[in-house]
C-alpha cells in the first residue's frame, strides 16, 4: 500500500477553495460584477499569492449557479489560516450582500 505523510510544518503555501452557490435566475450582469468585486477584494490581501487568484463561474444546474473562489496563501499555520479564512468569508459575504445576491 502506498501512502503519503504530509509534514504541514514544511508546507510553503495553503489552498483556499470556496464554492458559492447562487440562485439560477441571478442576472448575468450581477454575476459578472460579483466576480469582479471578489477578484479585486482578494488581490488587495497581501497574504494571498496574487497570480493564484481564480473566481470563475464553475457550474450550472437546473436551480443554481456555482461560482468558485480559489487561491493560495503563504499562511500555513492552521490557527492563523482559520482566522484568515474567517476574515475572508466576512469580506465575501459583505460583497454578496452589497450586490443583493442570494446564496442557496
């Protein structure tokens, strides 16, 4: 059996991955504006590796649209990363609310 042991103290970066699921009837202009504002907010964060930022319309289903937020950060400490994620989640929710977009 092959298995790998990951020594987290040796990690140089950590991945953030967040799918946002919104209502299917969200206007395309609002989706585009949301993506642009999210990208801008993420690029303003110094702890994020800028060239890794991705905010894309990832999936479409009969009743929902999924926008995927993905990037890497140099924060590898678990506790510090959890705090950073929480801070970003508040920023993301604020932008979603400003755009009057409904999450499902």
